[in-house]
């Protein structure tokens, strides 16, 4: 990692360098909190100057950066329209909207990220898996050629387990299909239950999910196929996350736990199709994407079956074994080049980059302050890093040089066997996940009408989400279990205020 640090730390956003005085100032303002009798300065503006006033309806996550000019807001509104657009199959008279599938998970970005918020697992046998998908991969054959990122990591002496998409079903299970094509499978989920007893006698029932597939449309999965469920994450603050200096995230990595605190976060390193080089992974449940353009292009291709300038194949995730899918009519006409052209794709990226973080609530309330102290004392802040300052970005004024409060270090952590999907992804092992940002988490019910958390939505409350933590976070979990009941309630109240 040391050899790679300088290369990976060069962000793709062309920032202006920081002066020594700025670096010292940033170190002061991002230092951990020590006074829990009052809110910290600017704590009510978690997105810096881009923070928007809180709306009390389901549109709380759908507002543009507050510091956006009127002219740029027009681009945001156009991107919003494209984000909501329902794609149709080809051929179609609506030439600007055709190209869906042939295999897909949703007809629009908004169908998964409803109101730009968080998805949920199926609620019953008749509830579709519209905002939950299953990634699939198999161990790479020993003679499989190395990918660019595998070659890069090998030069660093890093040899994670190599994987490849399923030879028939590809990298993702598409549970929907256009007319004349068979969907790949139907996703089923069932649960087993365990009970955790907390200090004070309170008990919490945890649901462990078991995923299965039926109605397989193209024969059996590979015998050694590995499945990983993912719910759609909320969309707020993505541009601010992208603007955090890579060096600041890399500085938090401690893969060998040299400081002895039991926390050994590791940086994900991925190949960026956007920048055509290795970069720090930031986005996705295992930090598998480096930029918002990378994330958006991958979602268009795999989730909707729409080609983009970064992923120009019009058949999306269809494999050579799915011949009819590969040769089906598509919407990549001569005029557009790809099914969503470069200009429209840029508008969707701009929209995703500028979904604003709402203002904090009740930060000065005594119970919230007590919960914040419990958050620090229990060790939660070791991974859920509260604060960063973004780069100076002349071409992105909304994200430029902002003090932000995402509550994540954006590193990979071993979360224990209970949360393991046993499916490696890049440098991430089957037990590792990226620390999820916490900003906006208390608004989940307001925006999406549910309180389902973690990568697969198994947790039905914030307390359940905490109790699923294991591995590196097991000591923090135990401290929460051992807390007096009123302190634990204050901790949850603090999280709800974010």
C-alpha cells in the first residue's frame, strides 16, 4: 500500500493543493469530539454549504445542493428526469427511451432508489425484489488471464482471491426480462431467528436471511457459485464523498492494526473504467466503485440493461451462453451511439453527485448529546469517522472545500461471520464490508416508509443493525449490549438525529 499510496492519492477531480496553514486548520476541525455538553461548530450542516433545510415529507433526499447556482440547477432537474425515466424494450417508437434489458432488475434508477433513498428486501412471497439484487461470481480458474486490477495488486504483493462472473448468469441475477425472453430467476428469502439479551433485561430478535433462487431460466448455476444480496443504498452526499481527498481516507487505513485498537480498516482498490486506472474504491457495499460515473454506468448496464459510454455493450450483463439476449434488438442507434448518450449520462451523473444532505435535527438536545458521547465511548467512531474536509475543486463549486459529516471511513472492515456473504470482491474478503455512511439514516422511515438497514436489509431497526456487528466491531457491539438501558436509548436517539 505504501508504494501505491502516492498514485492512488491523486484524485481524479484535479483539486488545488492545500497550504500548510489549511492542513493545520483541517486537522483541528476534524479532530474527534471531546466536549459532549454542546454541539460542535457546524454540526447541523453535515453537507457543509451544500446542506439543505430538512423537509418533513418523502422528498427529504431529493433536493439539489443548497449552494448550487440557478443555471446548474437546471442540469440537476434534467438529470432528475432521466433518473426517473422508464425505459422500454426495442424496437420502439420512443427512440430516446428504448433499449431496456433484455434482462434487467428495474426499468429506471428511481425504481430501486425510491425517492433517492434506501431499498428493502422482499416483505413476503408476493413482494418483488425490486430494490434488492443478488451479485453472483465463481472462483477464477487457475489459468484465467489476470485483469488489469489483479496485475496492479500483484505488483504490490497483494493477491486476493480471484473471482469471475458465473459463466451463464453473469455478475448479477436479473429477475425480470422483456417479452420473448426468460428472466434469470426469482429471488426467495426466508429467515431464521436468534434472540439477544441486553443489560436491563431487554431482548432483541435478530433475523438471519437465507437466500435461494427458483425458476432458473437458463439452467443451473455453477456448482461453486457465490451469491451476495445487496439492497439499494440511499443517494445523498455522493458528490461530497467523491470529493474527499483519497490521501485522507488512506491515512485512516491500518491493515496490520499497528495502533493495537483492534480496528484494521483496509482500502479497497479497484479499476476505474471512468479514469482507466487503479483508484481507491468508495462506492457500493464493498467499495467496488471508484467514481460516481463508474457506479452509474455499472448500474445502467447490470440493473437496467442500458448501454453507456463506459459500458457500451447494449445487452448489459448477458453472457455468451445467453445468445438470444446478446442478439436481441437494442436502442444503440447511430445518433446516440449508446442507449443513453454521453450528454444524458453526464446529466444523470451530475444529478447523483448533487443530491443534498439534509440538515441535522436536535443536535443540542440533552439525550442526543448523551448518545453522541456513548457513540464515541463505545468505539463506534473508530470506523464511522465523523468528519472530513473535501478538496478544493474549481469545477465543482458545490463540493469544494466543505466540512462534511458522513460518519464513515470508507474502508473495508471484517464484520464477522454473522454478516459474511463469503463472496470476495476485489480486495474485500467474504467477511469485509465498507463502513456505511450514517448521515440521513434517521430519515429512512420518513423517506422510504421502512427501517431496514445493513447491506441486505436484514436489520429492522438501528439497534438490530448494531447487534449484527461482529469481527472488528464485536467489542463495540458488546459495549452497547452492556450499556444501561437509558444510555443505549440515548445512543439510538443520537443515530436518529443524523
